[in-house]
């Protein structure tokens, strides 16, 4: 009795076939949805870039004043530190 030969499928061909079948299942967005979502990403990216730049400028100004022993900026730093501690305590107790 002769054994039936089972032809083994090439792994690359199987991978490509499975990938193609999965891509057919994808619900692709319309052109309008894609453009709207792209605009949202651009606006958020630009907004965050401006915010981070402003924070960098502010913190640079603040730190330079502290290092130059400017009493006004040192006082501002202590006030922000105290407010941060109070907020941490308030929000820390809320979770309990």
C-alpha cells in the first residue's frame, strides 16, 4: 500500500495568503473620515508643540531667576511647591 504524499505549503506563500484574507476583513475608513482624522491629529500635534514650547520658555525663565537668586522667582517657586503639596494631599485623600 503506497503512502499518499502530502505536499507541504511554503511558509511564505501561506503567510501572504493569510495576510491577504485578513486585509479583506478590514473596515477601511472613507476618504472624508481619513481627512477629518488627519486634521485632528495635526491640530493636536501643533497645540501640544506650542504648549511644550511655552512650558520650556517659562521654566527656563523661572530656573534662571532662581539660579540668579532673584527673590521674586524664588518666592514663586516656593508658592508653587506649597500648592503642589497641598493638591497632592487633597487628591491623595480623595482616593481612599
